[in-house]
């Protein structure tokens, strides 16, 4: 079975868990604003079981379980429930996110939104799709015409002024800024042309591995805040700027100036 078929099967399995437990779970805290529900753990178990059955020798990096196996071989990067805070509050913006890494690059990825029944899939060099329809980023040429998206890391209480300084800069010059609470959907919706640019600090590989490839395969651009692509797995998400490509340089300039002035 090809990786993309296993990816699809695993995403749907995780999504089924999310649907089954939605509105019926309590949560515990991993940190002040970092929640964990039973659905996170159940979804992860189902996703990993699907992958292990098809590829028992592959490794995986999962949010709730860390790194297992892989070495220099193929690696599955898994967020079994991206948007846990939303989910725990019965706010239906959350997804399963999986990226397949081989040879040091994400070669296939997918994001499944079980609430909207939207399945986003990408394979390097073969485009990005949502429910079989090819995706293309927007053609918005400048920030003043753009709808932007962001998120705030778990240390947001301690660094609220710093993170909000970027929000204020972009809010003043764009059409508006959204904050959905699910990085994988932020990236998937950008790939679908629903938004035009997205920035965030302090994400993890499982937050962005899948969505980053979706954006690139839909014709967009992903980089850190210096404008460079992520080189190592541990770099994924530390600084995330994803755009339709046309406003990337403009957004990058604003981010650099805001960091310098902070």
C-alpha cells in the first residue's frame, strides 16, 4: 500500500475518534494553556496502529508520545488532534494532521477536518487536493488586500505584549486577522485560498509538517522569519511564515522590523 493511501486511512481513523468523543470529554493540563483530552490519546492510538500495520519498520514522532524508531529511515510526524483547546470547549475547529518524511523531506501529508468532512492531501511534486479538488493559493498581491491568520504559543501570557505587537501591525494594514487555534487548519485553509498569509512563533514539527507541504504544493511559500526554508525536523514550526507567495516578502519585512523594534 502506498504511503498516501495509508495516510488517508490514518487521518480518517483519527477523525472518527474526534467525532465520537466531541462534546463528551474532560481535559487535563500539560501546562497553563496546554490541554490534553482522552480523544487526543485515542486518536493517536488509532493513527499509529494504522501506520504500524502497513509499515512496521517506520518510525513516528507524535505529539503525545514523542519519537519512536525511525533513525535515518522514514518518519511519520503526527498530531492526532490539532486544536485541543477548541475541542475541549466543544468549539468545532480541530483536525488530525500527519506528515510523511523520507530522505529528510516531507514527501506526503494530510490534514482531516472531521467537522466539515474536508480531507486535505498532498504529495511532493503532485499537487495538493481537498476532497479530490486541486488546491491553489490565492492571487492577492499585497497585504492591504489580504486576510491573514495567526496563533499564539503556550507562553502567550508571559509574552502577550510581544506577540500582540505583530498582530497590531498586521491588523492595521490588512483586511483583517483571524486566530483559529489550529495550525494545521490555518495552513490547509491558506493552501485552499481561503486566507493569504499566516505567521506564528513556537510551533512544533507535528503542528506544521503536513500543512507546510499543502501550502507549497498549492503554489505558496513557507519559511522561517529570516526567509529561509526549514532545514531540520527540529526547525519545523519554531518560526512559521506561510503565504500565497505574492505577499511573502512584504510580510517578512514587517516581521523583521517588529522583531528588531521589540
